[in-house]
């Protein structure tokens, strides 16, 4: 079955990359760019990362630009996009990783992978409503080469938008990403995920739990199912977003309680600072009261050539090993991006996470840990076309356990092509004018 998935994924990958390169520019522009007849650079620095114009478009509930392709009315209050608002989005390439454990040296793993394959869709459905969907059909874990298929979307939500008293308000419901300082996955520029967004007590304590496994526990970096109300006052740069989720990533089943969050932000021109507050009354369920809180500031300093992104989080879990002993842990990252030319961008990021000494042996447990993790990631991205890019990236990391004094080191690298397009799209208005 896995072999069949890989074969189908590679067929789709080569077909997609070929179509992305050979299609005329107007036909290659996906989803919103095709509706508004705008280049991808209108809303993206290098796709999929949003620039301030892209963030402004999102703050207007996916409205704000006059559509070049007029919408089709459906009844008195709704309409649908006048062109098929669909795109294919996928990547493929070579991933290399090596892990050096004291007393054992694992061989270097090399995988020629279809990294992911997604179906994108989105558009306005009236003056005050819009939808967005990212259905990631397959995704490959770069370190292991294991390919997973999904039956639920990565993100799929409907948003209602209104403007009053100089505020932009949005009500969003469905599968969506939490309003962190930096997009954890969907608009992340780096191929490497952020360490702190995927960290919880289970991973830091080496899976020392009496229930479940680390893979099945929710993290901030995964899309959630929930409802969010947000508002922004552009003149003063004040913004907030508050919501409730089912507390189990994008899975349809839920844990014993719902998670609550609040993100506050203040803009200074194109720059932003923010603060995240996250609370779960019962992170795991199954009769375990492991309440959790996460809090920390974020930073986004933006200039056309240079961007600095940062996040720091302090987190607490009340009962990670079911021995009535809580754990504080901390972490964050700082990422610098520099554009040498409009089509060539470099990236350098440092991630760090740590715990104080945790010892539950006096309460009958077996966990004795004090951990330090850090990674440094560097690379560059080249826009071959506005919707086709080449990514090269290398990461070095260390995982140090102080109580037993051992350190696991890792090297990981990726070289991949990424594209987003729809081969059957008609030429846009600007293209027809040229012809």
C-alpha cells in the first residue's frame, strides 16, 4: 500500500512540475492571484510566506481587491468566483539526515521524496463571506521518509467579515492555524519546522507518559478545529484574536476539554509585536487532568530586503507523567531573512528549548530529565518562476540530557522544488489584452 502511495505521488509530482514549467504565466497563477489578475508577489514575499499586503488581505476577510474575473451571483446575498478557484500545490526533492547517538552511529538516511501534495481552493462568496481550503493529500516525513495520507483537510474554513467604527472584524470557523506570531506550517517559508511549536512535555521527557504517545498529543504548530473572532484597527495598529478549539489538532475526535487562546498584537507601520495566551483545562483527556498554559511574546520586523521573526514561549503542564508533578519548559526562535534580489532570498534561524530538572521518582515515577535542545538552520530560496522555486536548506541540532550527560547530534538537509499552479485555468484579463 505504501509503495502504491509513493508511485502515485511521484506521478503527480513529475506531472505537476512539468505543467508548472510549461504552462503560460497567466495559467500558472493559482487561486486568488487568478481571480484578481495579480502576480503572486502582490501578497507573498516568496510563496507561501505572506507580506504586509497579504496580511492586510487576510485582515479584510479575504476581500479588498477588485476581482478581475467578475463573480457569479447566487441568490440575493451570495455569489461565487467567476473562475475555478483551485490550484495544485506540491514539492519534491532530496532529504538527507543523520543522527549520532552516544555509543551508536546510525547510517545517513537519504530519501528522494514527494514532500507533500495539496489541493488549494479559496475565494469570496459574497461581500461579507469567503472560504479557504488546503487539503494536503499526502505528506512525507523528511527524516524517516515515511509517507502519510490524510482524510481531513489541513485547513478549511469559512470567514465572515465586517467593518465598523474603524475596526476590521472577522469570524472564522473550521480547520485553521492558531494566530501565532509566525505561521507554524501553512505560510512558513523554511522547509524545517519551528522547534517550539512542535514541542510538548511528552517530547521533552522522552515520551515518559502513562497514557497515549507523543504523536497523538496536540501541539501549537498543528491546525485546529475551532471558532475564532478577531479584530484589527489599522489606524492604530491594535489587533486581537480569540477562539476555542477542540484541542486535538485537526482530528475530528476531541479531548476531554476545549482549548482557549488569545493573541494580542500592536503594529508600528509594517512591524508588529504580539503576545500569545493559551490555556487547556485538560490537555490529554482519558481521565487525566493535565491542565496546560502557554504564554509568550512574538516579533515581526519587516523591510523589503530584510525580515526578522521571533517567538518566545513559556509553558506549563500540570501532570505530564501522571505523578502529580508539574513541568515548566521554555523555548523560542529567531529567524533572519535577507533578499539579495527579488528572486533570491537567504534564511538563517536559531531554535532553542529547555527544561529545568524534572524528577518524579519520589512520587513513584521513573522520569529523571533535564533537557536542552537547539538547532541552527540556514539556506536559500530561488524563485525560478513566480510560482516555482528551488529550496536548499541545512540544519544542525543537538539534544543534550544533563542528568545522564549525553548528547544526540543531528544533521539534516533538503533540496526541493516547490510549485503551485492550475493547468486548466483560462488566460486572465491582462494576458488576453497582450494577445
